[in-house]
C-alpha cells in the first residue's frame, strides 16, 4: 500500500491559494526540503487549480536545477470534475 504525502503552502493566518505569495519567503531550507521531496520520483496528485497553475509554468522549465526535469517528467494524477482533458506531459485525469 502506498502513502499519500501532502505538502501545502499555507500562511499562518490560514490562506492557501496560488503559491506565488511564497516566493519572497523562499530560502535554502525550503529549497532543500523540496529537493528531497521531489528526489523520491513519486507521482504527483494535483487538484484542478494547482494543475492549471503548474501546467502554465513548468513546461518552460526544463533544467535539473529548477526542478523542471522532475516535474515535467513525473506522472501527474489530476483530480477534477470540471476538466475534460489534460494536455501536460504525463498527466492523467
């Protein structure tokens, strides 16, 4: 049996939205955590909003340092009742 591991960007006041607000707080500790998390080469489970945000940003990032190799190459399972198709590489609706 596999585990589902959830990582969320959540502010202290409970805001969980588009993670662009986190960019100004990004540091080496967060980068190390995300690098360890993605090195497991596990598939991603994404909701529609996260999928759409990722699919608009990640395909342009193709290098190892940015995480683009992992994110673009790994299987992505998208949970949605409103999408009919998913076009991004290795995505399954």
